[in-house]
C-alpha cells in the first residue's frame, strides 16, 4: 500500500505566476510511505535549488517514485497538506479576479492537472485527498514518536486559517483538544517582532541565536502588552500592537546594519515571551490530560532553545520533536494519515534517522562527476576517508562531507555537512566569513559520539539520544573552553548525538578525530552557502566547494582538493540559466536625477530578487538555448584578453550567487564517457 504526501505550491518551477501568500504555500516536499513506513522523502528545494520552494514538488515526487521503482499509477492515495476548502478559497482570492488566467479555481482539478502534465497519467479523483494542515503536523510527530500516548502541540505561522492545534495521541489516533486561530499565531507573533530587527519570513532562527546576547528585562513590560495569559491554558496575542509599538519604542534596524544592544535585548524579550506562552499552554494541559509525554511539530517547534528549556523543566518525562517540523513535514503527516486511513498505520517505533533523500549513486558515477571537473579539482580515492578527513580537520581544515542518502528536513545530520575542529573559537568566525557569509554571532552545532555525549554535555535526566539537533543543551562548564567553536555565548549548544548503528560513516569520522585529538566531537553545519539550500547531489557539492573557501571535500570514498584553474579551464565550462532565473532589460534610476536602461537577472517575478549585470554578460546569456560552452560564446564576440577575463570574473560572481550555472558541458561528459569505454575495451 503506497501513500504519497505532498506539500508546496501549485505552479511549475519555470512558471511566473503571481506570487502566492507566504502563509499559504512554501517548503514543498514529497514523502512516500509503504504500509506505514517511510521509504523516500525529499524537500523540493534540494532538487530545484530554490530556498523554501513554493513550487509544485514534481522533482520530489519523481525521486520518490524512482526510489520505490514504481509509477504514479501505483500510488493508492496522494494527499496534499491543506484542506480542499482552504486551497479553493486561496485560489479564488489570488486568481478569481483574473479570468484570463488558465488556472482552475478548483484545487483538486488543479492538482490532478499538474500530475497529468508532469507524469503523463490521469489520476482518479478518488485517489487525491486534502488533509488538515495542523492535523498533518500533529500526526507527523506522534506517529514517529514511538509513544503509545502523548500530548501533541502543533504551532506555526498559519495554515487552513489556523495557527496550531493541541491534541492527544493514543494508539493510532490523534484527537483534537483545541485549535488556535490565525490571529493568535505564535509564528506571526515572532515574525512581526523580527521585522523591526531587519529580518523577515524564514529568518526566525537567526533571532533565536541572537537572543542569548541580550537581556529580556528592559523590554519585558513592553512585550507584556503584546500578549495575555488566560485561564485554562489559554492565551491571546495582539499582533496589531507589535509593529506600531516597537517602532515608537526602539530604533528599528535596517537589514544589513549593525545590531545594537537594544536589538539584542528585544530578541531576548521575544524569546522569553514565546517561552512563557508555550509553558503556560503546556502546564495546564499536562495537568488536565495527565499525559507524561509530549510531541511537538510546526515551524515554532524548530525553536531549539524553547525545546531545551522544556526538556530541562521536567514537565514531561519525554519529548519528541518531529525533525522536519516545518511545512515540509506536513507531507510526512499527510502520507501517514492516508496510510492509517487505509489500514496501514505507522509502527509504534521511535524515529532514529531521516536519511530518506537521494543517494550519491555508484562509486563510478561519483568519480565521473568529479573527473568532469578535471581542470578544477584534484581527486584521490582512499580506503580510509574517515582517517584522512580527521587528519585534515585536526590540522585546521574546514571540509565538506558528503555520504549516502541526504537528510529530510532543514538540518545537515552528517551526510551533507560542513565539518571542522570544534575546539578553536576562531573556527566559528572563520566559517561564518568564508562559507556562510552570515552574521558572526550565529552559533554552530556539535555532533558527538552518542556514547561520549554525557561527558561533554549536561543532559536532562533520562535523555541520552539527540539525533536531530532539535534541542539546545548545556555544555558542561569544564568543557566550554575546550569546545570554543560550538559553545554559544550562554554556554549552550544545539546538540546532535551520532549512533554507530544509524550512521556508521559519520560515526567513523568523528571517532577518527577522537583518536587523533581526544575529542569525540565535530563542528557540524549544513553544506551550503548563504544563497542556496543544502546541497543534495555530487554536482551541488562540487559547485558549493568551488564557490566557497572550503579547504577540502570528501565525497563517498574520494578526497578532493582545488586546483588553480586557468582561464581556459573556466571557458571550457558550459553556462546556463536555472529554470527559476530570467533576464530583463529595464529602465531604472542609476542616480537621483538620472534614468538608464540596465540589465538584470531575476530569480523571482519581483525586482527585489534582481542582480544588476553588465551589457556584455546580458548579450552573452541571451544567446543561450539550454546551455552553451562559455568559450564558444566568447568567440562569437570580439573580446580582448582583459575583457574576456573581466567577463569570466563577472560570470563566476553570478555563479557564486546561484543566479546562473557553470558546469561541464553535456558534450564534454559524453566525450569522457566514450574515452572510458574505449579504455575498458
């Protein structure tokens, strides 16, 4: 029995329809469940390379089907992560006044049409279902927790005109106790506040990292105007008060400008307010229901600081946080809901790992991908990549580490990671500057061998496994100076414990580092730069390696270093535009009193997502149909050497920003394959 859960948008990656509401569709994903067990899952952003993709997750669905070796016609039920009534209402509000658009205002009809276009198969209406958004969140957590009974809290920004629900799980059933209206949204409470700190949607975790630098006391009374704690675990937030009051009370930060202590204090006050409200809800319902265990899901459940405080509080004997707690995780919940409905519930087992995404492929395929970049990479095969990687890191290197199947969810859990020595505090600043190009205050997470975790971290009673980086825990006082790169300013860290059973390759590299240094811990952060989602494929890993200052790369059994590529090496690459990018020539102000025609690449249908490019680059890119070898393009126009070098430099800069693609050409790959076949013959 196959059930497919789907989240995300209802238009294709190359389509340029009106931007959809951010609270409606984002974080596209597909999850395939067979008889209640997950066999494949991936977020669409990993494949189409659009962060928090709100496009139809066609590539994710294709991957899931390929992983199972089945066709779309073999799927018993396909479930979308919102109710049909909600989707229809949103379609009507967005497109109802545009009768010229060929978009049906019937969500099921639209979904079936997209599936038919993408997969060439008509799907019977009875096989397409729409589920409650927050019920999907709740089921995704409870069904994976291994609990026979628990309290469930699902809270986020919004969905289905709600912002969360409270429920009790028992056996295979989830019974709703209460729902929270959208105007009581804790996700929007957080979002409205951080807008005054120069941040926006999807930046919430950044402010969580800033909060420990502040003191909540100066703005505590101010924030108490924004919410009210009511009887019986109830609460009320006043979203309309937040922006106007904060703008009168603090100096609003513009994006990219320095943080003041006032901004840090506001972050601390926001975090404190969120925790007060959540504890208020849970204390009452813990008492009212008698439930000793808790499941958390929804975007707010990614607040690891809050989760850690709940764990240490002892309010519950055990807490399970669904590792893909954001909207991509609703695809998991939707699939599990359908499987349960068809008589195949998830087994009552605690989730141990989420390595459900695409595999690297065969060793030969990995080598072919690396060899295609011959002018840019030095590649060596090793029978002991763990030992070699540990040597690199013990000697100060920061490396990319890519193994096996990719992780489902927002965390790199040792298969698509950047790794480094966790001891030198300078490593935090170095990685923030050379790879992430992000705010220097933001912390990095430690991965520790499961059996050594309690020596380095002060773990809550009864909890020894933290496989998903869902909890902030205290670093032991005696180890904080030792683990300078992963210990946050408040003496905490967002912990991942690594089991030899669930990820032997990652366990081995940490253990190899332990043998060399005595420290069974590595700094682990997601393998991406600031402009892209976490890498998924070997090609993604190479691109990120070559466009950052990483010292080394380990892919499968291969150790990779950079070569000093020549201009000829660069011009031998093909150039292409990703399907989400478009070229524009527009009139724009270049000075207060001057307008000119300028050229841009846009990665959304908004000028806010545009990058100015030169006329030369615009002319080159306009010639491309599909892809073209850069050298061939340059030869079509007479350029002197200095101009060629300037053009290649500009194109490389756009590649670093993921506005275009540089890659070995299909013709070069075909030639390489032919040479290898001749060698074997």
